[in-house]
């Protein structure tokens, strides 16, 4: 029962589990006391409040930090942990600093991440407030949440609790792997945006997590090329990404595969930043062999599908 109460405290239960816990709490003072202890532990883990008893704290850390989540969600969990650690370091006045890439403040950007994760939480059957409406996308959902005034502490807490709830739910539910890779990618990129505007250091993702993010970004490249109408049926690009977390990908550009006609070699982090529209295509340090014109067309097209 303790694990279910911990999940309920973190809003990580689905609707049926939540209803069952709430009904049980009406008549069980022992469990109500445990929920109060879990809530205190959650506050302490966020850097607020009095440290809870060691037993309770260990339960909460176990619940949120050592979950048996699928491999495709581990990069997301790590990106969440990195951003949470970063937010603990910034001063109150820095929450209003405008992020260079966006017209948003740090506070707005955290709300945006919450909004996009709302859609994931809704897919998992988790409680989301306000409820996600049919047809909502990341942009429209962000507009909904940005219209609701909130403090930096509330925004941070809402984002973190929901991210933890998503990780917890993934211990027994599944989602398309690319959905969680896209969330890992965006969370890392926006954490980096916040680090830059607040002059904080943010290490890159660990190599194994960076590789999964780079793989997702590499597979987007042909779609970005098609979106920009870089039509080269039968051609394929060999993408060589150097550095920890890198690798080599052969990516057909549509139509029958007639073989590799261009090879592009660059740093793996720089490629991920390029695909996220954080680098100017012609400013990236890249080596192009073969069809050089096609290579530069692909560089120009790379940021086309970058999220807001």
C-alpha cells in the first residue's frame, strides 16, 4: 500500500487508482498520516521544508529515483533530473530572464515543458488539470497554461511532479518510444537554454542517452528534408556523428535506394543543436564528401522540424 500512496502523493496514479486511494483515505487515519509524511518528503526533495524522517525520505527517493522504466524513457528521466538540479541553482530574479531563443522567460519555459508533458500524461491516463481537450497540441496547450498565472515555485513543482508521475507510470504502461525520446530531446534543449541565460553550467547528456537522442534527431533529417522539399529520390546520406554518444547512420532520402551520394561528418552535440534550431546551418563545423550541394541543402533543411 505504501508504494501506491507514494504514487498518489506524486500524482502518478491513473484515474481509477486515484479514486480508490481517495476512498480509502476517508476511513484510514494510518494511511492519511503516511500521505502527510510523503508530502513532507516531496517538499524536502524539492529543497523546501523540514527534512522528513529517513525512512520516509528513502521511500520517496526509491519511488522517484530508482524506477524500473523502459530503456527508451531513461534519457527523459535523466534530462528531467538535470533540469531539476539546474533550477535549484538559479536565483529568484533569474526566473524572469528572457531565454535567447524564445520570447519567453525561464518561468514561461518551465510552463511550456509542463504543457507539452501534459499531453504525455494524458496519454498515460494520468490526472491533468485543466483537462486536455481533443485536438490540443503543444502550442495550444502552452497557450492555455501560460494564461494561468503561477509563481516560480508552483510552476517548478507542477512540472517536476508531473515528470515524476510520467516516469512512475511508465513502470507498468507503455508509450511509443519516439514520443519519450522527443520529450528527452526537448527537455535537454530547453534546460540548455535556461543554463545559457542564467550563466550556469549544464553538462551534456551521458553518452548512452545522447546516442538515443542523436538517433531520434538523425531519423528526423529525411523528414525535415522532405518538408523543405529537398527532393533527391534514390539518394541516401551517410551521417557520421563524432564524439561520445555519436555513431553512423545511413538515411535514404526517398524513393529506391541507389546508394550513398553524400557523407556528412560533424560533432554529435552540434548536430543535435542544429536539428533543434540552436545552430545556424552554415556556421556548423562539418565535413561534406560526395554531393556537396545536397549536403548543404540538408544542413539548411535540418532545423525545419524543430519544436517551439
